[in-house]
């Protein structure tokens, strides 16, 4: 068995989850959206001209100019934060400018009771928004132990982040998760093994919507406004259907890890997109397919869900996970994503082998079990032998 983290080293971590609520925007919000957009652009002008060192300096410089809009003081602070962040992260050749309507308010300026949100418009003047949410949304809103963060309001939705201090579980074993283009394969030290083929549906969805976008672009070449509207419409549909399927996979993985007190290991695939750039002697269709690989969204969902449930998570080096056997010798590739180990005289499914090697990768037990992106080689023979021995 694996050595578990000692009781005295248990940690707590800050877990954050954002909830999106639909609502019907009243007419009075239209002018509020426009005024806040103009305030942000005014603050951007001040930032580019005066070059303040931080957002508080910007607030001192732009306060009198933004006060003329007559909105609540909290909007002035929010506009300065947005402007400073936009200018700080802008590209050198680009001039930042806010086009889309939205509002941003800190957690001291709004009130949320059940599904009724109250936001200020002017000093001692408020507007009430009735939010629509499922039972899951209501359970989050009515949980008094959760802290609310900065709210973002668009004409279509309200986004509120909730946070809590989650106790990190003491892992009694590990789950290795190998995310491929068409499946996610999971292997656990307790013998659990499962392949989620729903990612194949995601690939088909993306291919179908790629054809739809190509047809829209071809038929609306002379009408950019219509093309933009249709592309945004079908882009939202594609995202909703993709995220929904990934959500079912990641929820199953994290729930099982929590119920069995297992830690989760993922491959650190940061920067893998550089392999599929133009000029790498790859076809255009292959680059397009690989650049729509949803490993990033899958990892993101596993990351925040595991953090929320207190499940420890590590990122390990992906090098050699599918090209070496559990015994440490190199495998020979076969057809149909199979491989053969001449030393063990055993055939492997490539995805099964990768998930087992990820699961058996060495992880330091004397460090906090959350947030560490360890890049171990993944070929710890002692750990592998202990896993094989049970």
C-alpha cells in the first residue's frame, strides 16, 4: 500500500466556484451598462496618459472625472480595477477599449437573498434582479458558510463566485487520469478502471460545428453583422454541449476519488499547443483537430471540483507515460493503439498503460497535497513495484 500523508500535515485550501444565473434584465439597466462602459474607457484613457503604478493611484487620478457620471462610488472603484487590469495585460501594439456592456461590483456593494439580487445604481438608489437557478444553484446560494466574491453582470447572465476553506483529504491511494482526444482513461490503486468515451462525442460535435461555421462564413461573406450574430449563436451552442459532456466525466472522477479517499494525478500538458503550430510539417486539418483538443477544459473542471471537495491533486510529467511499460522497459507500438513489452511479453492498450503509469508516478508526500505541479519523471521503479505487489 502507499504511504499516506501524516495526520499532522493535513492542509486547508481556498476553494472557489462560480455560479451563473440567467435573468431578465430590466430597462433601467441599459443606461447603467452604457455609463459603466464609458467609465471604464475613461479610466483607460487616464491609465494610458498618466501611467499609474497601481489601481489605487489610478483611483486618485480618475475619481473626479468618473464622479461626473453620477453612479454609486463602488462603480468608480470597479471601473478603475477593470481599466488597470486591461491596460496591464494589453498587447503593446493594441489600444484597449471596452465594447461589450457589463457591470462589476465588489461583495460589499450588493446583497443576495435567495435568488433576489440587489445592486446600487446611484447613492441610496437600488435595482432588484430576480435570478433563475436550479436546485444546485439554490443549494449554493443558501449555504451561509460560503463567502461571496465580486459579481459580474451582463445583459444575459449574473456570475457570482463563492469561496470556502476546504479541508484536504488524506489520500489512501491515487487515480491516474489520461486525457486523450476521444476518451479519458482512469486507473486507480484500488483496482478501479474506467474509460470515458464521451470525449468522442465532443470531437464529433466540434467537427459538426466547424462545418456549420464554414458554411456561415461562405454564405454571409458580404454581411459581417449577420455573420457575427450567427457565429456567436452557434459558438454558444457548441460550448454548452461540449462543457455539458465534459462535466459528467469530471464529476464522476472527482466523486469517486472523494468517496474512496484517493488523490488525483493529471499530466502537466502546459505548452503542448506549441507542437501543433504552423510550420511543424503537419497538415492543416491535423493542426485544426489537435488545437480543439479539450484537455484544457477537462483539466480545469477536475482542478476546481477536486479543490472544492478537498481531493488532493497533482500534475506529473507526461513524458514516457505511454511508451514505457510498468517494468520500466520501452514498449513497441502496434496497430489500433496497442503496444507490446518484450521484457514482460505482454500487450497493452496504449491508454490503459498511460493511465496506470500516471497513477504510479512518484509524488512527494511531505508537501501540501493541493496545487503542486510536480514534474517528476514518472518512472519510479520502487513505487511501481509496490503497486504491482498490491
